[in-house]
């Protein structure tokens, strides 16, 4: 249990006994508990870490299913290939994720922190390895306080071997999302890793080792900004982990089978198991605190005690402030509706945009040094640079046409517009039209590019065709 003093909101902490203004952080030894929420957290760990470690090894159409190929500026996500020009998809996805976090927080509090946050998930694994090597909470505390014996050295060494091995594998997997994992594994086996792959593997492995192994709750308390602004997303109807003081107080120890009312006591037997189970070392009975990550370990611990004492469960539970005060609880309220509608609208836009995303992109840039040329036969010529991007999985040949003015003629170099899969081709195009057809110095024209093998694949780009002022007609 942590001995750290925590200041209540609005209070001013005084100096410690040694005159310093900063309290030393004591190590927290979370007690292992069993219960339905512990099972949910375990399931979340297996699913999330399973996805993280397995995805790089999955193949899709002959290539790695998820690969962010930075040198080639291609991002493979299963059957889709994204380019830097598709950055708006990432921006939209981040906005959706933020709105999703706001929506979930408004409804159910910090369940993201307790079940899905990478810091929580990896810390859970490191704590499991620590318990495997050093034993239960009491044994770990006794081991740390005792002298360095042969048993202590062996247990600490075993823990460090597991931590370092797991961290190294995590760093390797992280780099495997940016370097083909089979090539990366070959480089590890042959000791021929590139400098950047080695650097990022060691860096991410060390970050995992430090954050999940040693910093643990310190990341949540002092480094994560979410804990600082979560209160603006809560209201009196948000479901948060709370202690029912009306039912539990006054607290007091008693034997099993004793009616608490006969002793003038509440249901809380003041066993402190909820504090010992908390990974951030807080006492949930003091009310909602920013340190609470909503992992529900205190609920499982308290429910176990209630079962032992023969009392009803739920002394500590997911509930809301209004529910505790016996007021009307509103699940549907303005902020939930606004967050939900925005989340739904942006998610639909994202899905539709992905579904309608063309495997072909075309950019058209007119020549700036000379907007137009007057040819000997009276025609006006504009020169354009076309950038053609084949986002599909197969090589293709395209046909170019230009519309918007009568009798437009287009010529390209090279004549055959062949672009390999995942490549970009630069083409020069000359567009000519009779000067008599120009009504204004700048007429809008449309470049259309279409696949010869699949007429459904195509794209259009609008631009300007420039001509002389004297070509204007009334």
C-alpha cells in the first residue's frame, strides 16, 4: 500500500518532516484479485496484445497485411494501399478516435484507461511476470525489504530476464510494422540489422521496459494528460467507480454473521483490500480522484469481501452521482447525443470514403513559365504536367481524354500511359484548341483518365485552359 500523501483539491500541501515540499514515491504492490472485471481485463489483454504481436506475421495477397513502408511512402493495410496523399484518412480516423473517447467517457467514465490503454495493458503483463517470479503481494513486499540473499537474487534475475525478453520482442514487433517482419527476423538471426531498425527496436523495447516495468502508475498520474481534463467530460449521470458511503459508513471491523445495524455500522468492514488492489494506490472511499483509471480492481476485491460476509454486492460499483443520491438517472442527455451524432456521422463518412476510394489518382499542373502558345495554324496550345498514381494491385494502361471545349486535341509523351502497381508516373500533355472557341482567357477543361482493362476505374480533374485576350468574343 502506498504511503504517499495526496492533497485534496483546493488544499495546499505543507512541508515534509525533512523540510522538503516533495513526498518520496513509495512503490505500490497491487494485490491480485479475482472477479468478473478481472476476467474482462484479462480478455482485453489477450485480444489487444494478440492483435499487436500477430498482425505483422499475417500475409495478404503475397505481402505483409499491415506494413507502413516509409521509404516507398506506401502504407499497406490488408487489401488497401494508402499514400501520403491519403493523409486526410488518418486525420479523419484520429478525429473519430477522439470523439469515440469523449463519447465513452461521458457514458462510462475512464473505461478506456482501465481496459484498453497500452500503458495499462502492458503494465498488466509486467505485473503478471513479477508475481510469477516473486510471488504474492505480501511476498513481494517482504522480498524487497529483506537483504540480498541467494533466493532474492535468483527471483529478481528471473523477473529481469522475463521483462527484458518481453520488451525486446515488443521492440522487434513494433519495428516489424515498418520493416517487413520476415526480413527483420532474418536480420536478427544473421546479426545484420540496419542501424535504424536496431535503434528503434532498442528504443521502443526500452520504453516498454521502463514504462510498464518501473514507471507504471507514474505514467498515468504525471505524464498522461487525459487524467487532467477528464472531469470536463463527466457529469452527474456519467457511470464512474464509486463507493456507496450511505450504505458503507460508518466503517468498522466485525465477525462474519454479525448484523452491522446492531453495531451501528455500515457494510464496509474497513479491510482496505480495495486500496491494496488499486494499481495507483488510492482509496476509492475518499471519492472520485483523478488517479482512478477505472480498472474495477477495487470492485472485484470488495465483492469478494461482501460474498464472504454474506452482504449484497455493489458497495463499490460502476454507478453515477445521481444514482448514489437516488436522483433520476439520464443515460440519453445533450452531450451524449452530440458526441454520438458526430461520431456516427464521421464514421459513416470514413467508411463511405474508403469504399468509394479510387485506386487511381491524377494531378494536373499547367506550365507556369508560358501559359499558352499560338500555333501557326491559329490554334492555342497549353502544356500540362500530369502525375498519375496507380494505387491498385496490378499494372495498368490508361487512356486520357480532355473535355470542356469543342474539338480539343491532346497529345502525351510517352504515348502509352502505363503505370505499374503502386507506382507514380509523370506525363507531359499538350492540349490544343482552335482560338475561335475561346470565349475567355481562362476556360475550364476536364482531364479524364480511365483504365483500359476496367472501365469502372477512372478519375477526373478540372483545370484551366489559357488563351490570349484577343480571343475573347462578345
